[in-house]
């Protein structure tokens, strides 16, 4: 489905290397956990794959089509397919969960809807269907500011799906959540891969990545140390990250 070759990311005038010679292949329906120490490049990898930052070099192929040949930011059409979920999703806290799902993130909402505020009936039903699917139907008309952290994360996931994303990069989506909310968010992401054949790439603590993910990527100092099937890691593998 997606192939990444020789991805390199540097920052600053001194050209500090954040990611170096990253080569990856991944398929539809996978839930991939990215693990590694602080500063290893995990968040940068997610932002790069979701085309939220420019590449210094590398080749990006999606369904046989080159998205990035060498450097650049890639196409806006592909970016709309690849949602990027931050640790604290950007929701309008004065609007309901339903409105947040329908309106979408910056750049997703058609101009006419932004100007008039009008919502088509099929948009409404599609948003309600997604909220129901993820156990949020009773929160549809609750303002986002009154939702829990786990509920906000699930609203952000619904929003991404309603606006056409079938690839999701989630950067530490359960940080600060209690055990129940953590399980709810990760079960939502896992079911999304299994039932909707979406692809999820997420930064998680090692124990959660081993439990929930079908595949694991280990990063250290900007380099991919291993790419393995989701399972308990060996001590040798853990020592590499």
C-alpha cells in the first residue's frame, strides 16, 4: 500500500539529523506501534508520513503513485487521506461533538459551509453514524469542552473518518488518560483497523504497543532499529531502543 525509501529529515541551520535513511513498507488494515526513547524521532516520523512537514529527501509511494520523489511536502489530496491526531486534539470547545466532527480541521471544510454554517442532511447523518459507532451518540450535542480526554480523542477520530481519512497517525493518543479511557481509545483504533481496514500508526508506551499493535517499529537516534510483527519484544530488541 505505502512504501517509504531513504527518508531523511534535518532541522535548523546546522542541519541536525532527526530521521536518517528510513525505509518502510506497510499495508491497509495494520495498526503499527512506534516505540523508542524520548528524542528518537517518533513524532517527526508520524508528522513526516502524514505530510505535516517537508522531507529533505526520500521517495514516498502510495498505491503505485509517487507522492514525493525527492524532498517537498507532497500533495494536498494525499494529506486529506492521512489524518494526524496530536496528543491533545484541536477541537472547538464551544461547539458540540457533532459540530466538531462535521466542520473538520482547518482546510477540510468547504467555503460555503464556513460562510453560511449550513449542514447538509447527509453530512449530519454520516457524522452521527460515526459517533454512534464509537460509543459517542449520547455525546453528540455536548460541547467539546465538557468531554473527557478519551472522548475528545474519539471525536477527533470520527472527524478524520467523516472527512475521508483512511490512514491515521496518532501521536501519543493516550497520554494523560486513565486506564479505562486508554483502553477505550486503543480499542477504537484497533477496531478501526480490523473492521474498516484503516491503517493506524501510533506512538505508544512499549507495553501498550505490544498489547494492541499488529506491527512494531523501533526507533533510536533517528534510525529504524527493527520492524517486527506485534508481539512481546525480546531483551535484545529492547536494548536497541
